[in-house]
């Protein structure tokens, strides 16, 4: 399958704190990060959230632009992975602390995986 | 000096993640938290930031409403402290990780203390 236009992603060194914090200030986006926290690549179609598809795309774009996720397009399908190692290198302990806090506070539990067929 | 109207603060158990993350998504507010991170009470008049006084008051209100700081009014003066222990109890490791990331990323260095006379 031909690889199409790939969205721009910040390099690890270009990831900055304020956009990361802003991206993680939303329950849907925290839910997406929780869902991706096993670092397996997921098709956008697998992701389940109580928002419209266009809103979900927006949230995924915010996460990508902040350097939190990597989006890969293959044909008409999009796949997403958490950039856990990159974030850990840039801001040690930050993502783990946010994920632990989200767990304590039950934030993002309404986001998960469905039985979609990928991207 | 008579104690006047005290602003409402969330109890420790009422502190929630999303407002905390949103409050910490701004460089001035991160600078204020850095400045207060020694947990000494500071008069608002001691705080130096490259914004108008009304903007600084707004930022201090956002931090207070999120449960990150405690504001005490005494007469016409306001004093502020970081609720470091409360936050640590609620979301272990989160504030330290954000402060460490702010240090790495040089965020909030334009905020500090002046030689003001307190509140």
C-alpha cells in the first residue's frame, strides 16, 4: 500500500512543556493517552470516545502537534502510537505522573478501544 | 489587623486533575509556582511577572481555584502559598515532575520576587 503524505511531528528536542501540558488538560485526550499507554500502534478506527469523529480527529491532532503521539498514514487509514520514550527522554517522570493522577482521578475512562478494523 | 473575606479554596479531596493541568499550561502560572516552590508565604506585591497587575491577579485566581495555591487576605493585602503537600497527597509526583520539566525547558524564569512590601 503506498505511503501517503505524513503529518509533521516535532522532533524529541522540539517538544516543549506548555503545549504538552495544554494537550493533557482535556479528559478525552488524557483518555486517548491512557488507551495508547501500552505503546501499541492503534488504528484511529479502533479508538472509542464519546465525541464526534471530527472532534476525535481534532484531539488526535493536538496530541500529535504537542509531540505526545505519532500518527502514521497508510493509504486512507491513520494509525497512532504514544511517543512514551521520547516524552520520557524530554521530561522524565511527567507522563507517568499524569497517567497515575488520571488513574487516581478516574479521568479518561470513557475512552477506549473498540473492535474497529484499524485506521 | 482584621481578617476580611477569604476566597474559597477546594479541599484537598476536591482538587481535580483537569483544572490542575489547565492551570499549569501557562508560562506565567508555572513561573509563579516555581517562585512559590520553597513553600514560603509571599505577598502579592513581592511577585514580579512581565504582565499587568490585573493579569497577575487573574493568574493567581486560576491557581487558587485549581487548588494549587492558597490565598490569604489580611486587611487590603493578599498573601499566597503553594499547596505543595496537598497536591502531593492528591497526585503524588505530579507537581515535582512539572517543576522538573519547567526547569529543563526554562519555563517561567521571567517570574520571580521583587523587593515589594508584601501583600
